[in-house]
């Protein structure tokens, strides 16, 4: 079994040396970005709510408020059943 021929220089109209140079540039950029990410301080988790803080509204509570304010849109997210013929 013979290995597949390398047609990358045909596909991109570049010589193998040019393709190697382009790949090296990508590798250097990847390494530079990786070092920059590692140099950033570690992100800390958001602080927990203090006992006196009001809890955030739940999804169900928000839906109930919207249904009370816009009654004509109640259950608009549910698909309508088509009548059987």
C-alpha cells in the first residue's frame, strides 16, 4: 500500500516550503496566545450572596409576571394543536 500523495501545494497554490512557513507562523501564534493566557491571573468565582440580599427571581416567577401583564400571550410558546379533519 502506497501513502497518499501530498497535493497541498496544488490545493493552496503554495510550495511545500511556503506551507511549512505558514504552519510555523500558526504554531508561534498559538504558543504566544497560550503563554498570554497562562500569565493572566486566575479568575475567581463570583462572591456568594450575602444572607441579607434578596434572591434572584426564578424563571417560573418571571413567566407568571409576564402572563399577568400580557394575558393575550399566555401559553404562546406552546404549539397549537391542529384540528383533525
